[in-house]
C-alpha cells in the first residue's frame, strides 16, 4: 500500500512538472527591435542605463531561447549532461518495488524504504535550490523592467510601442514565474510529506524486521530443544528395546509361573474375601425368606381378626372391591339397627396395619372408590347405640379393567371432552340437560354450546374427587370445585369415563405443579 502511494505521488509530480515546463522561463528575455537602426540605438541606451551591482546571475552565459507566434518566448531544450534526474530514478525504483513486492522479504522492504527516503531528501534539497534560482529570477525581472521603463520615457513612436510590448512580456514572465513558484512550494510540501511518510515506514519496517528476527530465533531454539528431546527419547527407547530383547524369554517364563501359582492357590485355598461374599449371599437369602414369612403371618393374623370381628359385627360390606363399583354397608342380623339411623365414617389406609386416614365428607352408607383409593384398604366405622362396629375390605382396591388404555388414548389429545349432566350446583339440586366437560392441559371447562358454566386453570383452590355425599349413581358421579364459592356434582355416562376424567385431570394438574384432590385430603 505504501509503495502504491509513493508511485501515485511521483506520477502526479512528474505530470505537473511537464505541464509547467512549457511556460517556465529559466533565463533572461532579449527584446529585438524591428529595424537595425533602432536595434543599435536601444542597445546603446540599455548599456548606458546604470544597473545595480548587487545582482547575481545563476550562470555566466546568456540563456538560449527563440520567439514563437505573437512574440511568445519558447525555451530551447537543455542538454542533460548529468544523466537521469533524481525523479526518474525514484520513479524507476518505485516501479521495481511494485513489480517485486510479492517476492521481497521484510529486510529487503526496509532497504527499499531507506533508498526512497534518501531520494526524497535529495528532492527536498533540489526544491530549496529551485527556490534560490526563482528568487534570482525575480530580481533580474525587476531590474529589466526598471530598465525598460527608463527607456520608454526617452523613446517615442514605434520604438516606444516595442518597449511597452517588451514590458508586458516581462510582466507576463513575472506572473508565470510566480505561478511556477506556487507549484514549487506545493511540490516541496508534498515531498516533505512523502519524506516523513517514508521515514515512518522505514522505522516500522525496521521494527518488523527485529520482531521477526526475535520470533525466528525463538522458533529455532524451540525446534533445537525438541530435536534434542526426540533424540534422547529415541536413544532411550532403543536401549529399552535391546534390554527387553535380551531379557524377554526369562520374563515370559516368570509371568507364566506366577499365573499358574495364583490359579492353584485359588483352587485349593479360597481367600477370606470370597468366603465373606458367600456368607453375605446366604444371609441375604435368609432375610428374604424371613420377610416373606413375616408378611404371610401378618396377612393370616389380619384374616383371623376379620373373621372373628365379622362373627360379632352385625354389619357387613357388600360390593366388588374394585374401581367402578360401590361399597354398601348392610345389616347382617335382625338385631342390628338400621344403617340410615347410624353414624358412618369411611377411612382409607395403605395396608391393614397402617394408620387409617378419614375421608372427609364420606359419612353415608354407600361409598364409590375413586382412582386415589387403588392399592389401599377401605374401612368403615359404624356407631350404633353407643357401640362402634368396623367393617373392612378383604384386600386393597383393584383398578378397573381397560382404564389404563383409555387414559393413554386420551393423553394423545390436546383436549378431552366428556358428556356430563349437572346433578347439583353449590349443594342445590340442579336439573339440566347434557353438558360438555372439557379437560385440557392447562384448564378445565364446563359448557353447553356457546354457554360456558365454568372455565378455570389448574390452581390450589381447585378440587376434584369422587362423590362422597348422597348421589343417585355414586360410581358415575364426581365432585368438582373450580374455585371457592362454586361447586358441581357431575354425572358421567359410565364409571370408566368418570375415573378417566379424574386420572387425566390430576395428571395435567401435576404437570402444572398443582395437587388436585378432594376436600381436606
């Protein structure tokens, strides 16, 4: 980039120099009168005019020139006796740099910048000498104009016109010289600017050379260290390979003997670790047998207690002990009081020996298990005539057949719709037509056509469970509270639809970090 800038600068400078060279006058101008008589007279008067002694001339001979059309002064080409100028040399060097910059190293580039810097310094010196020559030309033109002014005062007629014409030519020469001086000043400024630019570029190139030299030295040192390490490693590996070849047969034989000794020891003398492993395995199997036997005994004890209690209890529990059925308390003897006149409370527990948790609101003689009761034991306490009787299911509640596949099918949909009938609303009987109960992934909606009864997102204020109060079809009915102050008893078309709606709603609520259960659960 710096080479291209230098080339552009020298091309522009050479172009300006060639443009102004045609108008530049380096020597004095000689005025020739038209007639020989006036020529001799004017020369005598010019010689008679006193000239200042402080004038210094650039050369000791009169300059050569010729007159063109309209008496225009044309310079004669000067012979170049000193060979090519500094500008031509710099231009040639710049072209060479432009052609060879891809092949030059950093050091060669720095040398080229130094040469261009020296050439720019020569141009600065040449510009200073041109400035001195220009000053001498101004002095000479001023003296010549003063002489012509003096001659014009002593002449008349045609000679006076010639003198005035010569004066105008001198003035035009002065203007041309002034313009040339302006070009020289601009050229000198550009030369100084280029010299400073080349100087900075030369310093940068030297810094780059030093930096590259340091990097190269560091890489050479690292490569030398690596070669030395590799040589040492190769020598060490060679020595090791020779030693292993010398001791190979003995080492192999020793390894085989050690392996054979270990095999014989393991066969005839088992270690303590192996003995402890066998003992732990035997203890584990014994503990599993004892645990299974203990569970069996607990079940047998529970069965015996239920048989003894059923003999003395005047009430029994009817109904299939599975999801989708109803458990009913029935009197088994004539002496038992009517169940409708007794106080009833239902409980659930993980097992017969576990702590019983009361089911809030379940105080009727009929209870329909919900999906939360699957795998749990259901128990009912009957309080009659200040006597407490207890009835319990034989085992845990089983799931309904086909419920799991139905739930998996509904989970593939974004929204699941169920046909329901509103049995109660806020605890009051409500006779209505069929509605659509929509269970979504983020909310539940109850609507009929364009009319929406309730639509709420899953929240901690929402409750849902199987019906626990009096209902016509408990196994098909569920309790739903969208928010506080609003509750519904919804009757589905089948027991499976009700249980699927409960399981699906609780699954989506759990995904929203909400636990959807019944009151006080």
